[in-house]
C-alpha cells in the first residue's frame, strides 16, 4: 500500500534533482539563499511549498481511497503483485506508537 499509494506519487518529483552536499553530515554547513537575501539553514528550510503539499496529499488520499475500495479488482491485484517484489526488500513495519497515543479515547 505504501509503495502504490505514497512512494509512486508526486513525492518522486519532489525528491528528484540534485541534493546539497554536506561535509558535516548533518547539513549544518548548507544554507538556502532566497530572493529576499535571507540565509536559511538547510535543516530549517521548508522544502515543499503549500501547493505542492496540498497536491501531494490529495493524490495520496485518492490513492488510499482507491486502494481500499478497489482492493479486490483484478487489475489492482495485478499491480499489487508486480510491486510486491520491491516492497519485500523494505524494512519490516513497526507500530507507530505516536499515532496511537494521539487518538482520542
């Protein structure tokens, strides 16, 4: 589900392009200089604007919705099967306690 609904989305476009080089390893030596002359430390710089985030979230929500509603569709099953080999190489998932801790009782 993560591969089809999150990984293979506009996220790939946002991830594309050259990455800055850091000699410290923590990017504390990398800065963004914007059109107003501000020097923004890389770890503090927003790398996705509001429109990109909105479009990404809409695509992910639509894919999750489709995945859940159409999971038994043979075409979707075939797509899932094609990507299972890649997904099998990922780390095993873990429970995200932060997600559970934030749910109202």
